[in-house]
């Protein structure tokens, strides 16, 4: 990895290191259904099931894309991340952070 240098020899951290991590995402993505051109993503959190289309807000994040094996979301600050399909669905609560959320 090549890092840039500031005046005085200090290294500039990579762009990802300067951004705060995405907020906790407590819903599991468990699948999708509906028409290919307007799919519905299905999320689970504890005993709650949420069906959502692109544009929906889940755990404070906006659903951007729905794919068979993953969904893409964006935080209110504009940080993109994705969550992979989980089966069987994992139990998540605010006290047990999302262990398998893939953040980019």
C-alpha cells in the first residue's frame, strides 16, 4: 500500500481510516422476493420481520440495493456498506452487535 505524506513527513491515513465506522446494524438480511425490477428485501431482528424496498430506512440507514445474496445500505453520513444473506437468521439485539455485517 502506498501512503501519501504530509509536509513534515507525517503519513496521511487511508480514506477509510478517516471515516467513522457505519452505525451498528442490528437486522439480519434473510432474503428477498417480488419482481426482479422492484424486489423486496426481508430483514429479521429478534421476533420482528421487516419487508423493505429500495429507499426504506432500517436501523437509521437507507436501503440502496437489493441482491439475492446481499443488500447495500448507506448511513446518514453517506458511508456505504453491505450486509450478506444469513441463513439460518442470526439473533441480533442492541447488546450483541452485528458480527457478520460486511462494511466497505
